[in-house]
C-alpha cells in the first residue's frame, strides 16, 4: 500500500510519486497526453531517462508538455510562450532563439547559470 493515508502504507519521495504518475500516463491508450512539469522532482539522470522514454512512447501521439525548464522545453517540436494568458511566440527552439524575443531572453538567463 502506497501513501500515508493507508494504515501501514509506505510514503514515497516526490520523485518516486512522479515516476508512478508518469508510468500510469504512459500505460493508458490515449491519443493525447498532458504533462505539467513532469520531471520537476527528478534528478538530471532520471529526467534524461524519462524523456528518452517519453519520445518513444509519444511517437504516434500528441503530447502537451508544460514546463519552465528549457532543458525540457527545447526538445519539443513546437514551443508556445504564454504571457499574461496569451500566446506571444511559437516555433521550434532554434526559431525562437533566432527571433530574440522573450523565449530567447529567458533561455539565455537559464543557460547562464550553467556556465
């Protein structure tokens, strides 16, 4: 039994719960998968593994991935920047960086912390 709410249940870490939720999402036979910050509680190595599997499992499906992490976002076929509830930019990672808009500015800010 998983979860403290069960008598004798075992609690999991945030990353472990996240892995279970992802496994459940990928086991369902659906045409659309929506994931909101799906790897926020995972370390970099496990995040990479999840996204390798994610690509394979969503090959013939549509997936909406909501994230603030550019390491996650840049793999998307199409990226939408939402500001104040409105889509202000859309395109591939390369397109958006080349345009020099909000996406490019935020990407540069996040990338700077890795230098």
